[in-house]
C-alpha cells in the first residue's frame, strides 16, 4: 500500500493547540503538509508548533493565535497561510466545545443563560462558518 503523502499541501487547522486539532496537525506535518495551526491558547499553540517543527519532518508548522468567534482572526489566519505557502488546500475545523463545560454552567439547557448559549453558537457554529468563509476563496482558486 502506498503511504499517504500531503507533500506540498497547506492545511489550516482550528483548535490545533490540543486534542484532535493537535493530533491532526502532527500527522499532516509528518506526511509533508504545511500546517497553519490556529488556537485561542497561545502558550499551548506555540509549544505544539515548536514540537512539530523540532521533529524534523517534511512538514512545517505555523502558529496563529486566533479566536474562531472573530471573523478578523479567521481572515488573518487565512492571510498567514497565503503569505507563508501561497495556498490553502485543506481546512479542518476542530475548535469548539461543550458550552456548559467550557463556561462552567452546569444546568439543563432550558436554564442556561443566554451568554452560555451564545458562546456555544459562536464557537461551534459561527467559528467554522467564519473560517470556511475566510479560507474558501483561496481553496477555490
């Protein structure tokens, strides 16, 4: 079986500072992709990108501190991918979480404050839409 290769590909990955976003970033870089790693946690993100780059694989990691709830951060992340690699081939939206857990509001959904519901919609839905909107024009080209 032919090994999978992402040589010459560029991936923008949200939620890349931990969890599935980090694992995907590592695997794509190991198989040759440039990974533009986006996360709100700058410290974890920098450590993760440094780890990938230190591994010496064929891929390269670029860290972008970004809040998926802000469209301007999505645009800035896409712009960095274009600046560093000239293209975007893949977008992987992993940023998100359970709003009750992330906002420490352990109540039934019908008792959740509006702010908790908004956090969930902004992060889990709008974040993916914002990044898709920011990256897709480059992907279509």
